[in-house]
C-alpha cells in the first residue's frame, strides 16, 4: 500500500467496517521490546530454536530448561509496556463500539499487552505466559510477580504435578472456547486484519480463508512479506506501532 490513494482507500475500508477481526502476532509486540517468536533466542538460548522448546516433548524431556525459558519470557513480558500499536487497536475498538460495531482481537501472543492497553474483546488463541497450569490437576494461577517463580526448575506443585505455562505448544489443540469464539467473530466480520504475524502457524493463519470464502476485504500489516501475503486484498509494509496510530488518527 504505497500511494496516497491506496492509503485513503484503506482508511475508508476501516471507516465503513462495522465488525472488524484483527489477528495479531509477535510483530505487534516487537516495538514494546519483546522479540518476535522466530527471533526470540539470544545469549544462553541462542543454541536452541524456539520451535524446539515450545513442544510437550521438549517439556517432557527437560522440564527445567523449558520452565526456565518461559519464566524468563514471563518476566520480560511483565517488564514491557504496550506500544502505540496496541493502544491504537484499543482506540479503534472504542470507536467501533460507540458506533454499535466491534473489534475482536484474535491474538497469538501470550504477553497480555492488548489487555493492558485497554482492548476488551481479546481472544487468546495460544494462551498466556502469565498464567501457569498444574500438569496434574489443570488448576491455573496468574503470576504477575516480577521475580522468578523458582530458584530451581522445574516448579513442583503441591500435589505431585509440575507447573507449566498455560500456553499452547506445537501439537497441542487450541482452547475449545477460544476457537469457538474466534469462529463466531469471523462469521460476523466485514473486515479482516492480520497484523505482525508470519502466517506460518495453523490454525490461526487459516482465518484468512474465512475472509476469502465470503469475499470480505482483508489487509496484512507487516513490514515483511509472508508466505500468505498474496491472499490479502491489501498489504501495508509498515511497522504496526507506526501505521495503526496513523490509521486511527485519520478516522477521527
Ligand atoms: C512486525 C513488526 C512490527 C516484526 N510491526 N509486524 C503441517 C501443515 C500444517 C499444520 C501443521 C503441520 N505440521 C504441524 C502442524 C500444526 C502446527 C503448525 O502450524 N505448524 C507449522 C509450523 C507448520 N500447529 C499446531 O500444532 C497448533 N495446534 C494444532 O494445530 O492442533 C491440531 C493438531 C495437532 C497435532 C498435529 C496437527 C494438528 C498449535 C500451535 C501452537 C503455536 N504455539 C506457539 C508458542 C506459544 C507459546 C510461546 O510463545 O512460546 O505460538 S509457536 C509460535 O508461533 C507462537 C506464536 O504465537 C506463533 C505465531 O508466530 P507469530 O506471532 O507469527 O510470530 P513470528 O515470530 O513467526 O512472526 C513475527 C512477524 O512479525 C514477522 O512476520 C515480522 O515480519 C513481523 N514484524 N516487527 C508489524 N514492528
């Protein structure tokens, strides 16, 4: 979306839309200082691939390593603030709600920054890194404390289980309720946005098919091309923290 007229067209698309669905990914939090999922490894972790740690098999093989990685990422997320992209989406939701519409965020992010920015309709497709779950009972606990959860990992629960982050790993199914809510939102949407996601992970990346099947306009907002860029009606090659505030400002 290079030219001024294309930019104006997109503003009109958003202005006219009543029910917007925005799929978000790690790129939306990049400007908050949280590395994207596929860039997430540095220092001690540089010898691992994130895909190798984000699996039930990795947790089974080395629960200490996986728990430590997630606790470090939990602390990093808590130490970051929402950025102008998160706030713009929350503002867009307020605008659309005031007009009787909606903005539903389907987020693959586990950092809860959309909620902290004030977005109300946020569906966490891949869970939350702030919430941890007992492997034995399924009980969950929120951990907003800004100190490590343990000195020694893995973290044992009182009933003989282990605490693991309440996130969705590769090979695990997404929470049924989140998927059902996402499907419902997609069935009602009249504009689909995919923001800051590489578009390689299913089932989230498949939501574009809803838009294609129903001739609903769709926009990808990502500084980089993705494997599914061509499926979108329009593409914006800008950072979300720059583009979204400008878009929302243009609506006012
Ligand atoms: C910016 C920016 C800026 C940078 N502004 N943008 C073969 C074919 C099809 C499917 C499968 C298959 N084999 C296996 C599967 C299924 C599998 C899958 O999709 N695998 C693919 C890798 C092929 N999916 C699953 O297993 C899912 N479950 C499932 O399908 O259940 C049924 C089933 C079970 C068993 C077998 C088959 C089916 C579960 C997926 C769970 C994903 N979980 C993770 C980890 C969560 C916890 C954690 O954070 O550690 O979720 S993986 C990881 O990827 C994380 C992310 O949410 C997710 C998506 O990544 P995202 O957000 O797109 O981040 P990046 O880093 O990839 O991209 C960032 C983007 O931002 C880039 O494009 C940048 O350009 C951009 N960017 N700065 C805007 N400022």
